[in-house]
C-alpha cells in the first residue's frame, strides 16, 4: 500500500548518478588529454635532441694523409715552428666554418693577423711541458672549392698551425730564421704561441693538436717529432 503524500525519489537518484558519471568522463578526458600532450611534447623534445646530436656528429672534421712538421733556428737552436696537415668535412655533413684568423705571404714575418677576422674554429696544442689554448693558424683550399671559407662536402683544406714566427728574409736553415711569438702583430707575426718563457719543440717531443669547430666534434691529431730534426719531417 502506497501512502498518500509520499514522494517518489527514483528520478532524482538517476539524475545524480548521471551527473557523477558525466563528471568522471570529463575528468578522465582531461587527464587523457594531458597525458597525450605530455607524450607528444616529450617525443618532440627527444626528436630535437636526436637531430642536434646527429648534427654534432655530421659537422666534424677528418684528417687526410700525413702531418708535417717544419723547423727553423731560434738563434742557433733548431726547433719546430709550424705543423701542417689536410682536413675535409666528415660524413658529408654540414659546412664547417674555417674562417682563419691569420694569413701568410712569405714576406716579412709570418703569420699575418687578419684584421676583423672572427674565427669560429679554435686550434689548441699540448705536450708534456705546456699547453696553448688558442694558436694562430692559416688555411688554404686544395683543389676545387666555391670561394667561401666554409669547408663543404668534397672540399679539402690545408691547415697550418703556427707555433712560432717565421722570419722569411732569413733562409730557414740559417740562424735566427724563426722567432718567439712576442704578441706584437703590428709588423707581422702571431700571438698565443711559444714565447721566451716556454719550452721549444725539439726532437722526440710527443704532442696533441686539437681543432674545435663551432659545431661538431673536435679533430684530435696525436704525433711525435722524430729523434733527428730536419727542415721538413713527415710525422706519420
């Protein structure tokens, strides 16, 4: 028997249940969207990281052939004044900026600073006695190139790392044909290399040269000066 005046609560209970279910669906949708967005963002960040890593690998330098050491005389002492080798772009990667900070013309004192040059590649040297973090260097393209200072696929460059100044008016085999780098570049000569307080590079010296481009892995060259010095020495 149904009493008069009693209210039927069935419709209200169903409405409340529907509201709760809708709330759960909305919350779940928002949560799922947040998770998916975070996943997409993380995937994109990972992709950018991978691409950056590949670019770093693809913009490296590779040495070609031998490295050569050239000597002269500081007073009457024979010592190495420059190291020469050839490089190319590794793995057909992005161009490497080889804008050189110096040039050489076999006149006066070499190398000659290039005013206003902004070199992107840094050359360092180290042996058991010393380390130079930013040496003067010059470059010359070998074979075909498009005329700009960017080392691109198929191009080769001869790099000359200057450790001391070369007095070009004196025969290389004569006394005083090379000199310490005193930092005075106004009349030719470099700065950042061996000065009078450093150790001359002579026979049996083991050394490491590192070329660090603006992008990409550095090129490391490890060699040793032979036990007998000559004007030109193949270090391979």
